[in-house]
């Protein structure tokens, strides 16, 4: 018997069992839905004080967090007034069964069977505006990243943002170890390790309509936030600079000067192999490239406003 036939037989049998006494399946009455007896009453809200009976230690830690101080001491909305149950769901069944997981009750642990989108929806009840407006459909949302993967709700792990790790870089490095750890410790890098800036100065992890979760529409607009002197407009523009700063610079760090993706003059000769100069690659000791290399002559490499600056020499 195939699957569809077996399903039909089970449906007829279940419907027959549910018919009133004295009525047969062929009497023109459609079978009712298959029901499962439930000895437990529907889950109800019982209040945060009952939660403290078993979870006193967790409550004590929670009260030291930014979120705990608001929810438990000065709730502002109907959801916050529910206390623990505003996030975890009604707790009556959880109590009746002596703890553990029950239907409709969420723990937010990594092994919680509640789907990640449903868990995240609980957080978005209060945190849906501002920087989180583009969360739906963002790279992290599509990869099933839970809010609790990056944020520690129940205990203070960081000074700001209730992050899962003490710093922003450590939090991001949970998933981006090679990029964040290795490059941010390179010879030439952004001052992220010194905490003078963070990953979120350039990226919005909660979602943006831009590539790489950048805060600004393009790589260049992001860089201009700190490097406004490179913005222009210029009378003579350098094509790779106009296209993207990342053509020449690695924003996460590099072993080369100025965070260049390759050392000079190799970087310049990636495009200018046979342009006006001999096409052979210069060495570090060649007369034309001693010290600052190509920029010994082409000093305005990001663009020039001089009438005779078409070669970026002034």
C-alpha cells in the first residue's frame, strides 16, 4: 500500500472513531479532526516571582544587566510588565511539569528546539526599530544567526550592548576568526584591537541594504567617514580610487604599508605594467622606486586638482 492510500485509511479510521454514537461513516457526516487528549490546562502567565523560586541565581545575575534593570525594576510596556515570561512565554506548564521544556516555553539556549526565527521574533518585539529595521532578509538573518549568539541577555559579559563576549571584536570573531583575529593584528591595521574603533563603525550586524553589511551604500562612502580628505571631487581622478578604496587597501589590515593589498611598486604595476615606463617589474633598489616607490613622482595618487596633474605628479 502506498503512502497516500495508507494516509486515507488512517483518516477514515480516525474519523469513524470520532463520530457520535449510532452514526456510521457512510451517513453523510464528515469526520471531525483527530484530537489528542491533553491533561494539562493551557499555559498561563504566573508572574516573575514564581520563577525566582527555582532560578534565584539567574535572576540575581539578570538584575545586574541593562535589560534586567528595566524589565524587573521599571517596566515600560505590556511585554516588559510580564517580566521573565515576556521573553520565555507563559510558565504555568513549565511549573506543573517540574521544569524542563514545554510547548510554547522558550529557553533561548543553542539546543533549544524553538526555531531561530521565532526566538529572534521575541527580541524584535522591543528591538525592531533603529539599526534593526533591515534585519529581515539580512545576511545574518538568512544564515539563521540567533540574537543570543551575539548577545548575553541573562548575565553581564560586556560593558556595553550586552554582548556575548567582553569586546566587539571577540564577539564577531566567534564566526569570523581568520578575518578578525589575523588581519586585525597585522602590521598595518585599524585601531580595533586598541578599542579606538569597533567593527560596527563600518558594519551594521543587524542588517543593511548594502553589501557586506556596510553602514554606507558603498565602500568609498564608508571610508570617507574618517578619510574625508580623500573624497574629492578631483579634476583628475584615479580610476581604481573612484571605483573602490578596497582595490588598493585592505580595510581589515595588511602586512604592507598603508594597509595596501600588495607592496609598492607591485601594486601599481598590477595595472601599469606597460604604461610609459619599462614593462619589467621594478625591484626595491631600482632608482625610480627608492623609498616611497612610484609615489616619489606620482604624489597625488588619490586624485589631483592641479591643471597639469593628469599624471598625478602634482
